[in-house]
């Protein structure tokens, strides 16, 4: 997930656009990959890729393969940059997602959710302008439950349940939707959704022709 530079979440650091615009993003990434050679920035799949509609499989055991997947998700999410990323967005249909809602560039607050499940949602709702790394440059307000309880496994396979509000609640629901094959554009008007799907289908066709 990502947020627009303008609007309600403008204080946020990640949505400020491609770091590559200053060239700094590239240097930063180069330095980092020199030290952490195992991590890899993976390609983020985009609309209208059909894999985005897959229902991801639960993780049976949090093993080395899952930990490597989590590393790649973080590396890809920070590089994008985004505040949340589900495994299916790099083409892996497993119920794994990463998030970092920290507001400063120099402090990271990485969070991992394995087999996350909404166990309760409030009747009260909240609106956020959402964006998605799989639907770049498109932002729209989405109304969702304002509070949720989410059960999940951490990187050690230990079970937790948290109660989330605000941005955390929105981001958790956005990412859990991904692992169920749901996109945030499913909540907007059909007219707007059809327009954006068409735009991305056309762009995909053009890039294939290149
Ligand atoms: Ni998304």
C-alpha cells in the first residue's frame, strides 16, 4: 500500500515519490545491497496481472524459505517505496505481508504478518486516501472499518492478536485484501474502476509491444 504525496496523509515519508528522481535512491540501494547481498528487490506485479486476483495459501511452517521471502518483501517495499506489501504482489501466493508505518526516513519499524486474519471489525468506519504499489499513480478514498482485531503469526511462528486503529487498521485491511485477491479499487465506483483497469490494460499492451 502507499499514500498520495498530497492530501490527508501528506506528513508521511514514503509516498513522496520515487527516490530515483534525485538519484539518491539508487545510491542508497547500491550501498545496501553491497552489505546485504542476500536480499533482493523483486519485481512488483501490476494491474491487470491476473495473479493479483489469486487467493494466497496459508503458510504451514515459518521456515528459512519464508524468512527469505520476508527479507525480499521488505527490500522491495522500501525500494518502491511503500508502507505495505503482500507476497502476491511479487508473485508469491502465500499469506505473508510486510508493513512499515514509521514516519521518518531514518527510523524503520518493520512489521511482518503471516497468515493474518481479521477476527473482529468495528461498525464505525474511517476514510483514507489509499494507493497501491500494484496500481501506481492512482489514489482514491476508501471507507473501511475504523478498528479491527487481527490474528497472525510473527517471524518466529508465534501467534499474536492485535487491535488496530487509524492508519494501521487501514493498511492491515488493504494488505489482507491482497492475500484474498481483493484490490482497493473494488471499493470505488464501477465507473472509476473500469476506467483505471482499462488504462492499465492499455499500458500493459503497449509495454509488451515495445
Ligand atoms: Ni496494495
